[in-house]
């Protein structure tokens, strides 16, 4: 389901109209779209009351896209799945042998706004604010309650470094707010993402 949502969001960005901008002695053309993939390392903030000896840190993968609308302002979509490094059902059952369900997993799909500043010495800072849906799969005493979905919001930012052609290395920090998780108990995962963003060709062409 979430892979379909990510595909639909990327398709929407690809169908947005392309605008040409004219600056003195330069022409900007092409599709102002960037797409990227990377790895994430998150503090899930989930298991502190349940498995005190576990750090709560997990790893996963992420994919994103952003479309420039006006100057540095644009829209962005992002999908993340965190699944590596989770405690297994055996770990959970050390605390309570009646737990059901598989290992802990977190999935998010979000969309929102991004601002990217100008590139200085190959470095381009950015900030973004996103909103969407988060889902957690977890071990639980109730065999019919081993997953939950809730609206989420996130705020973050980072840097992109131009490495070659239209490729940028990306580093990002993100703080998430899961408002409705477990009877409206606040839930705040946070972590870092590292990866590569590719921007479509046609940026600056001299006359």
C-alpha cells in the first residue's frame, strides 16, 4: 500500500508543469525535480518502557523526491521503512512470554514543503516540513493488535554536497511527531538520513 502511495506521489511530481526562467546571460531549463535514496538511523522512541536494556535505535531505507516551484521553495515527498536492528519476538517475550506479533517495524509516507538555499562552495542547505501517515508493527499481548497507524508530522533539515554532474550527497536530520499513537500518547522518533539525490538535467546553460 505504501509503495503505491510513494509511486503515486512521484508520478504527481513528474506531471507538474515545467517553467523556464530567464536571468541575465543565462537560461534555466529542464525539469526542476530531484529524486534520491538513502539509509536511515533512527531512535524509534518506542521500546523504552518495554525493553529497558535495548537502545531503541534502528536502521532502514528511505526514498524522496522534491520539485522546485519558485526560487528555492518547492514541494517534497518522502517514504521511509525502518526494520533493521529491532528486537525480535524472543526479546519481547523475555519481558512477557505471551507477546504476539513479529519484530518492530516503522513505516512512514509524507508530503509537504521544502526550501533549498543557494549552493555555496558546493554545499546547499535545506529545511522541510512534512505531514502524512506512520505505521508501526510491534509485538503485543493481544494477537489482534500488532500494528497501528496514525497521522504524523515532521520537521528537519540538512545539507546537500555536489559531488559530480547532477549528483548530490545528502545528509539530513528529522524529528517526527506521532500524535495519535496508542490512545493519543505522543510518540517522537528522530534520526539521520544519508544518501544520494539526482537532479534532472537542464539547470544553467549560457547563451
